[in-house]
């Protein structure tokens, strides 16, 4: 049977070359072969994160990477600001609260981006230990202006922690150049691989913050993980998801061979194409075009349709899987992911399936 076409926020489609590697016999993680593979992956990740510092590999979902950032950078009672524009901004807040931080969330509204003037006013008055923010909010199809968010935060000497779980490797993010202190991503979105790994990079300032953090950590101890990465034969403290590491090494080879600028250009073209098609069908986007994501499109569902009916029709009739809304947007939107491994033919199939659903229901 034909594979389901995943046009979701993740997991995304995986190239055949990567699936082949993922299905091979895993390497033993304490062998020369693994050390060489892990070294290659580490160098690839530094290029994709655009950082001179080490990138730490964790066996977890992207949420695990977010939790690792909180557990390693802060101490109980630290005051942090979460600039939230949707479901995953709220998740960052929940993690911070779970670790005993004095977490303050500012909700800019589901479907909006961070308002830079409001953010500057908050940071100017707040005396925060850090700012936590989402780059690409998949619950609403909005991309934040992280470059200028980081510029404002650095103006007030506030470290910036960025959830780039759904954006890194798909749209521009220059960690060192933009002055970002922590970037988190995962394997199953723009990195074109199966789920199972998260990745986190820290700035020099953030590594200094880890020295004073008093929050409990063991498996997610980034300082311990960094020791492994810095070895002449780099490894991880515990057994990692070796098959996924093998897959991501191949996928990142492919990304870098294509060239990040070429990837960003193609994603921009896909985003514009989807938004144009949606409007031609007479449907409305959730966010304004100025802040709309090139990686995922959120579409309002009018009263004449049910979101679940559109999703089920596309799945059963065309074997194309999209998703609905989360939280307050449940039943009110549908979301089409167009990130990671995607061809023109895949996208055309998904858009035709949407058109057929709209005209048939």
C-alpha cells in the first residue's frame, strides 16, 4: 500500500536514502565506527545551527530539549519571561513552572507574532534572567522575527532561549550572528529524519549559566553530555538512539549538499504557493501574510465545514494526512505542514486533496 503522505507539523516525510540508513543494523555506540559517524553529525549540526559551539544530542522529543534548556540554565526562583504566541509558547511556560522558576507569560495572541514594541517595554522594566520564545509556532502557522527579538533582548542583557523545534534547517536562523543563547530543535521536522532525537546548542554566556544552575538534572545534564562531545572520540553519556543518529547524519549531509540558502528559498516558494492556493479556494488564513510561516499553513474552517471531515476525507480518499487545531483553535482550523523532505509532486497532491475535500463535502 502507498505510504501516507504526511503533511503535518511532524513527523514529516523521510527521504528513501534516510529510511534505508535508519533501517540498517545499528552501530554499537562505543566503537570507532560510531565515533566517526557522531563526529560527522556534530560538525553538520554546527553548520546548520550556525554556531561555533558544540551541539548536544539528546535522545528525546523536542520537548525534552526544551526541558533540558530550563533544567541546565536556571535555578529555582529565577524570573523568566515567556513570549507566547500559541501552544508551544505555553508549553515552555509549563516546563518553567514545573522546575520552580518565577515564570511570567505574556500572551501575544494565537495567530499573532510577538509585538516588538511590547516586548521591549517588558524587557526594559522586568529584570528577567532570560527570555524564552518560539521561532515557528506550528499551532498557529506564525513565524516570529527572532533576529530582532534577540536584538532587543541583548540590548537589555537578557539571554534568549529559542524553541526552533520546527524551524531549524527550514528557515533562516543564525545563532551566533543573531546573539541567541540557546537553540533547541529535533530530528523529525526540517531535519528529515524519524523521531527520537533533540538537539541543543548553547552560547558561551549560556554555558556560563550552566555553572550556577541548581535545578535537578541527570539524564539531561548538558555539561556531562558536552564532555562526551569534546572527546577525541566523541560519544554520549548513555546509549543514544543510534539508528536515528545514523539517519540524521545522512539527512544533514543531504541538507548541506543542497545548501541551506537553497533550502530556505525552496521553503519560501512552498509557503507562498500554499497560501496563494488556499486563498484561491476561497479559504482564509489564520495569521496575516506578513507573519505567516513558510513551513506550516493554518487555515480557518468556516461554518459550512467541519475540520475533522476535511482531515478524514483527505486521509481516506487521497492518503494525505493533515492536522487540526490545538487548544482554543480545536475544530476552528486545519493545518498543512510543508517542511522538511517535500517535493513539488507531494505538495501538488496535498493541495489537490484539499481542493477535492472542499468541493465534495
